[in-house]
């Protein structure tokens, strides 16, 4: 049993959705493109799962957040794929790939062959078991990566209103889920190993602002320790979390967000890997010229900073997907991917954006008592990164533009005095 396509995308997440739209814009013919996805629904905007999806009132539900609404483009439902002659093979895991034969084999035993393949398999969550703790399968322990996880989290949350939750991890999932739990009237304790939340991006001063805000909403923080075990009752429910520092936290539910690993396994030993991802060039092309990789799974050259990176954010998934399609369909007209890293989050009534690279010296500016504030990173006398909380659209555009231009910074004191005005004047 087998089918052949010109273009195949393995994985049906954010990057796949944006790639599909780009294919149609560039004139793919009906029957040429196939997407194979383990998920049972067409590509959707994953960021919604930790935000709108978890709201107690009028939560976001599909089809409202199928790609590509996040970029104010068309919303691609099953009907759209159908109308464009794009074959969507859903609920189907690809279990092996043969890059020499240019074939994929699915869990249902079908062979799908391609002329060009886009790898958009994203990432999987890291499980507690990988850190030597058992209990991930307890019925009130939640991870969050896909729609099935989000549905489970909603159900567990609804059964715990007025109760307690322990959130393990102080990164994106931890921070966004903690806020959603509070909004659902659940008492939250966050536990993470670092000295402050969002340690890979935030400075201690920025982190302290968000932690104080969370504390004002009732969230408790236990920092500098990790969990060592769960107490599980005879019904298979976690009733308490034991920490390595010896403390015990009785709880009704647990949310775990301790990072991810890219889904590279289908291609290990067949394609070159780097920094945990599939290594691609500036055209998003892997070590095999018929295969491209995009989104969370790709390690690509970041021209702006002269090094390769793997990013785990939606904007890079969207843009790398579009670029790969352009490189496949119009190779002569498509240059090197030139990406400015962009991360953001929204929690409670807060909202921040970050552009660039958080390396070098940091200059904070603005009103840390509840107004607009931010930070610049200055590396080798040039602006390398900018963070802003509570900005307007124009202000975010200004920090993005300034960061991309990497202006020379001679006087850090002057930069601090100018604050946001510096970016607005660049
Ligand atoms: P994914 O969207 O993860 O898609 C991968 C797809 O591949 C999935 O459908 C998966 O089932 C499928 N797949 C994997 N292996 C196989 C296989 N063998 N066979 C078939 N299918 C397979 N980023 C931001 O910048 N801002 C945010 O606010 C934000 N919020 C987020 C909230 C949540 C809850 C999560 C989990 C992530 C969030 N992110 C956010 C990160 C962002 O969603 C990811 O960077 C983005 O989804 C990456 O897109 P992708 O297509 O590479 O991978
Ligand atoms: P992150 O990498 O953001 O954070 C993981 C956190 O867990 C870090 O604080 C990490 O510490 C900590 N940690 C690691 N091991 C342990 C442990 N054994 N016990 C307790 N804490 C531990 O990953 P998330 O899981 O939060 O997010 C998953 C993915 O989803 C990421 O790709 C992220 O980009 C994406 N996402 C993005 C959002 C956004 O951009 N707004 C929103 C939601 C998700 P350390 O740093 O020391 O490893």
C-alpha cells in the first residue's frame, strides 16, 4: 500500500499549518501536498492551549484557533485543506523514514513517498521519569503540549476549584499555567530549581517584578529545589509532592513544565543533527538536499548573531516554515533565512515581548512599579536584545527594529537615561 506526493510535511503543528498556506500562495496543485500528523485535528495555534483554552469563561475552542489566525491570516479548517486538494492524514504517526528511498512508513503500515520532505515534528515534553521521579501517569498530574493534554488539564482543573495545585517548573509552561490556575480559583505553589522564574531569559530584576505580581495573586514560590517524589493514594491520585529540601506539599493536582526535546528520532543516523535539532542551512535544508526542517525541531543559522540556534517559539516556527516553502518552490529567488528571535508571553493583564539575544550587559529602564518597563542587552558595544513589558504596538515595533539594526552603544549610562526613547529614536 503506498501513495506518492511531490511535497510531504511530517508533523501537523504550527509550522505545518503555515507551510501549507505558503504552498497554496505559491501555487501548489491539488494532489501534490500531503501532511501526516499524529494529532487528530488539522494544525492549530499551539500558544492558545496555555492561555485562552484554559479560561473558565468563554474558553477558546477549535475551530477558532486553527492556523493561521495567529498571524491574521486565513483560518485553515479541514474544509480549507479539502478545497485546496491538500491530503491531510490525521491521527497517524509516522513510525519510520528512509531518506535514501524518500519514503515514510506510517503506523497504519502505509508507505508515503515524497520528492521534497519538510520535517515539522516539533518537540515532546520532558517527563519527570527522565529526572528519576515516578508518577507522571497519575490521573491528576498534567503536562501540556497538545490538545489532548489541554483537555485533560481542563478536566483536572475543573475538579479542583478551590483546591491546591503544585506547578513544577518556572519556565513558560509553569508561568502561563500558574496564571490560568489562579484564574480558575485554584491555590498555586510553584517549585523550580533556579533562583528566579524564567531564568533563561529574565534578569533577576525582571523576574522579581513578575514574581511579586504573582504573589499579589496568591501564588507561592519555592525556589532552588526540585521534587523528589509524589505521595500517591490507592486511587492513583497524587495527594502530596515531596521536595528535595525535605518539605511536603499536600495537593489536589500537579502541572509539570520542565522543558522539551525535539522530535528528531525518525532521522537520527540519517541526517546531521546539531544542538539537539536537525541541522539546516539558510534555506532550511538539511544534510539531505530533498529534506527541509522547520520549527522547534530545526537548528538553523541565525545570521544576525553569526551562530546556529534551535528556537522553541511560535514566530520562528511560522517564519521558518514559510521560508522553507519559498526555498523549495522558488529556489533561485529565495535568499538565506534572516531571522530576528522573538519571544512573548501574556499572563493575567501583563504582556511582554523580547527580541534578539539576551547576552552581554543589561540595562533596565522604565517604571518597575506597575507601568511600562524593559531592558536592553548590550554585547560587544552593540545592542543585542530588548525586552518590554506593557508596551504599545508602536513601542514593540520600535524595540524590534532597533534590535535588528544592532546599533553601537558607546555609553551605557546614556542608554539607561534614554530608556525606551532610545529605541523609539533609532
Ligand atoms: P508543533 O506545533 O509541536 O507540531 C509538531 C507536530 O508534529 C504535532 O502535531 C505532532 O503531533 C506531530 N508529530 C511529531 N512526531 C510525529 C510523527 N512521528 N508522526 C506524525 N506526526 C508527528 N511560543 C510562543 O512564541 N508564544 C507562546 O505564547 C507559546 N505558547 C505555547 C503554549 C503551549 C502550551 C505550548 C506547548 C507551546 C507554546 N509555544 C509558544 C511554543 C510554540 O507553540 C512552538 O514553538 C510551536 O508550536 C512549534 O511549532 P512546530 O510546528 O515546530 O511544532
Ligand atoms: P522551559 O524550558 O521554558 O522551562 C522549563 C523549566 O523547568 C525551567 O525553569 C527549568 O529549569 C525547570 N526544570 C528543569 N528540570 C526540572 C526539574 N527536574 N524539576 C523542576 N523544574 C525543572 O520549558 P516549559 O516546559 O516551560 O515549556 C515547554 C515549551 O513550550 C518550550 O519550548 C517553550 O518555549 C514553549 N512554550 C512557550 C510559551 C511562550 O513562548 N509564551 C508558552 C508556553 C510554552 P532549568 O532552566 O534549570 O532547566
